[in-house]
C-alpha cells in the first residue's frame, strides 16, 4: 500500500514537478548503469594480468602490462570526472542555474542597451556564458588528464603554455562558429511559421555539410600543420589500395599530431569525387618527429632499410621507435576505407538527418507546452533557445539513449577492432595502446 500511495501522490503533483523529477531520475539511472558497466570493465583490467592466449603470438608481456595500467588509470579518471559531471548537472538543475544564467544574460544585454525584446541577442550572451562556464569547470579535469595521466604513460607532448594557448584558440573558434549559426537558427524558428521545423532542419543539414567540407582545409590548419605525404613507397601503396576499391582519392596529407600527443589516428574526408586522406605523423614510423628526437638523443643515425641491422640496434628500434611500418599503416587505413566501401558514411549521414528531422518535428509539437519551461524555472517567459535546450537535452534524453544503444550495436565494431588491435599490438605503447575488452 505504501508504494502505491507514493505513486498516487507523485501523480497528483503538478506536471512541472513530475517532469523535473523524471529528468533527474532518468539522468541518474543512466549514470549509475554506465558506471556499473565501467566497473565491470575495470575488473577485467585488474584481473587480466597475463597476455590472453589469442594475443600471445602478437603481443609481448611488457606491452600488455603498459596497456593494462594505462586503461586502469583512464577508468579511474573517467569515474571521478563522470561523478563530478553528474553532480554538477544535478546542482545546476536543483538550484536554478539555467534561469539564473538567462537572467544574468538579460542584465548584460540591458547594460548594452538591449531590452527583453532582443531575445536572440540575449540568447547569444547566454550561450557565450554557458560555454565559458563549461570550459572553466572542465579545465582542471583536462589538465589532469593531459599532464598527469597522459604524461605518466608517455603520451603527452604538450607544454603548459601550448596547452593553454590551444584551449583559448579552441574556445574562440568555437564561438566564431556557434554564435552566428545559433543566431540564424533562432531567427529561422522565429519567422518560419507553422513549418519552421522543416526550415530549421534544412538549415542544420546545410551547416553540417559545410562544416564537414571546410573543416580539414580551413579549421583544422588553425591548430595543426598539414603537409602532403611525400612521394614514395607508402604513398604508392595507399594509391593502389584506394584504386582497388574505387575510392576517389585526390590527396594524402600528414598532420603534425606529435606536438600534442604520441597517440595515432587516420581519417578521410570530402564529398563525391574529392576524397582526401589524413595520416597523423605519429602513425608513420618514417615521418614521426618523435623518432627524430629519439635518434638524436641516442646518437643513432637514420637507417636505410636493411642497413645496420645488428641485434642491438634492432632491440633499440623495437623498444623506442614510434609509429607503424607501411603494411601496418595500410591495415589501419584499410579499416577507415572499409567504412566508405561498405557505405557506412552515407548511411550514418542519412540516419543522423532522419533523427535530426524527427527531433525538430517533436520540438515543434512540444514548444508550446508551458509546463516544460516551468519545470526548469521559466514561469513567465518561454525563450526559444531555452526550449531547444530543455527539449533536446532533457526531454529527448530517453530517446537519445535508446538511439545511441541501437547505433552502437549496429556498428558491429568488435571484429574490426580486434583486427586493428592485432596490427597495433606489435607497436604497443608506440602509439595508441590496444585495449583489453570483455
């Protein structure tokens, strides 16, 4: 009887109270479930102290132990940073952080001579303050991750000055994109009439395609140096592989990722017949700046293939050299090109845009519900930006989690990741550590 009485009492509460309670309950339920799964994975890291038989032929004990300890440290960090994030979000909701920031934005606009009728202007100030708050509260965690965990395991290559300069640059570039795009989106919603959700969706589609197109050419070079991959055997092999699957490759770039981290990556971008491949220099044994530093410190001269292959030098190179051999680079790149060949990129774009359209449609249905705004402290006004925040971030969270779960299952990454691990295990701590998985 007590449980049913509690349920009856809950349903008798005002709608805004039920909405607010449901949002907090769902948020903590998801957090606790994900924490439970993470702790299961952590137990695997702690108890699996020897190389599994499946990896015995391609991974040595030292590499495996480095990978295991790295993942243990990362899981500990993820636990505490995740707990902080969940508590911070809960306190912001409980103490009315969102309406307070909206009122503060209005005050700043008032000082500049803009009244309440300038809602879009106030919305931009709100976004600026919100992203600034997020950047400042996330900074200590980012510093610890970079200069404690990554440094401890030999991945970090940044100085504190470079890190701070990079963070400021990222914040400025983000605002230069976020604020104009947001203002146009809000304007479209305001003037779009009954079918504003269609125009808003088309606008976000165009923006996302433009950003994908210009990112590597105009945005990424603001942070990293991109140079064409020199002519040679590796480039020829990449071109042959691309041609074998009819991949319309036009250029291959090497990005100087080694100034930040010794982790490795590779990706491609572009539309239609203008595809380009980007390889991190840390992925390439022949081009990694880190290898040049190692050679200088050890007094060793760069070797041509087959020269000076004494057992002593082979041991030094095996233990110290960063990056992959050409066949390993091709294996990693083959994984990425496989996504294109199997149509994963196009499928993901289609699914993403279908999901985006559905969200805008439901937003159009729900935006007039005053109880949604009241649940988060907005009793006398219903700003469009706040409506987007409430509906997309909080009300849609069950749908988003459900969609994310099915998307994760659909990717079927297990077999591909295992193959990549087999290739990457031989280089171990020389780039991204292979991960022990359940």
